C-alpha cells in the first residue's frame, strides 16, 4: 500500500472483514440472513442439530459417522470457496498472496462470527506434516446427545479436512481426539495425510487420549 | 449490537423518557457540535499525527523492520478512525468489535508489545501537540482505553 494512499480519509483501512456487525446482515421483514458479500446464511437451531445426531443414529446406526463426515466435506468445500472469494475480493488480491498472519486471523474471525466457536491452529508439528486444531465453545459439541461416549464432531472433522486439503492442495484427513461434550477443555483435531490416519478412528474408539494418538501419528512415516 | 442511545429508545417503548434518560439525551445532543468539531480536527490532523509518530518511532527504534512500521501505520489509522467514530457516537461497542479484537490478535501474532509501548507513548504526545486541551479531553479516554487493552497483552509471538 502506498503511504500517501493510506492517508486518504475516505479510503478504508482494511481490517476485520468478519466483524459481526458488518458481516451479518438481516432483513427482519423477509426473515433472511445474508453475509456482507450477499451470500445467504442459515441459522441452525440447537434442536435441529440434536435431531440430526439422534435421527441419523436411529436411521443409519454406525454409518451416521460417515454421513456426518461427508456432509462436513461438502460444507468445507463450499466454505473454502466462499472464504477465498470474500477475502480476495476484500483485499483485492488472490488468497495465495495474502500474508499468513492476515489469513489466519481472518479464519479465526470467520469461525467466530459464524458461531462455530474459537479456533486455534497449533503449527508445532508442521515439519512432520501434522497440524493440531483446537476449537473451544463448539456448538456442535454442545449439541451432542449425552449418550455418546466418544467424540462425535465428524461434521467439523470433515469440514476441517476438506478446508485444509483445498488450502494445501494435498489429500488431508482429520480425526477428533478430544471433545468438550466429554468434559475436555477443548475439541482437538489432528490433521495430516489421509494415509497416516487410517487407523485413527479405531484408536479413538479404543479410548486412546489425544496425546497418545498424536504420538502414534507422529511416529508414522509421512 | 445496539448503541446505548438506541437501547434507551428501545426501553422507552410507549412511555415518556425518564428525567435521567432525558438528561442523557440532552447531554448527547448538546455535546454533538463539539464532538463533531473534534472529529473533523482528527480527520484533518490524521496524516500529520500518524506520519510524525512513525518518524519518531523509527528514530527511537532504528532497527525496526519496514513491515512492522507499515503494520503500525495501519493500526494507528484504525485506532484513530474507530476512536473518532466511537467518540462521535458515544458508542464503546464499536471499539471492541471492530478494532480491539482485530488489532490485539495481530499484536500477539507479530509480538509487537515492545514496539507498541513506544508507539503509543509517541502517539499520545502527537495528540497533545496537535489538539487544543479542550479537544484532547474528548478523544483521549477512547484512545487510552484501546491502548490499555492492547498493552495488557503478554504472550509470546508464534510467527517470530
């Protein structure tokens, strides 16, 4: 940005695109919610979320996980497309040219403004090809029916897997290793190449902790 | 989120405003010309105040990277513009949602606390020099509030 241009009092200084009062626009009369980009938004009542979990389990049993994950994947694909378009329109450059800090901050704000909780990405293991994502205050964990005794955030896991796959151009998979619904401080997700996570869901089923699973994943060959 | 003024009007549904509310409204309206005047003074003074702050910053911290100076410049502009609007409309919620939440994340990400201690002191100095004492008292509480929120951050940078 040229320094003289920045001082024009009528040129905005670009910052938080996802500030809730700017991003969420509603029309009381028609009952429609839209983003500032003009895309439709959908408010999900808690009852519906609960019903999706229990209804799917009733109808499909174990396959509910797969259904949720696939829904998450489609959702992730759409969300990435929208996110990329919104940010590149706003900052007037392609997503790949955005500074990393700006990009990450926008992701966090977008997550929060959409009401999906507080997302944090831990890059400590990036050299080993592993990302750990933490989400606090997740509405999806909050709506999990209490009889589930393992993390059920397949929707979020699918969303994260696709989102980061699109971002990195690699085939990534995601496993949830701890859940607020089971009393954990945050929902933790491990993301890495799909081939390294083949057994991960079985480890979760067997009751391994986040640390134990992370250890196993880090030991596997990239 | 609604401003305090809007909230008051919502509460006064189908009744008269209470004497206290009327006083608040009166103070808001009576203060308007002065606030508008200060708002304009800030708008006119922005280029000078910000560029002089940055010059002084580079003098005090000669090794500071150009990217950080640019980030600082953007933050000072955001600080001034949002504080000016919050002051004009007497609406604190604008600061938290549109300014503090965003900037504090960047300050943490880039480990800018040390730079900010200097930059904010210099900026306060610039404000004092640029505005009349009667104007300064209108804007200073808003700016100080943001600076206090940002300087209370103390966590290591993850990108350094």
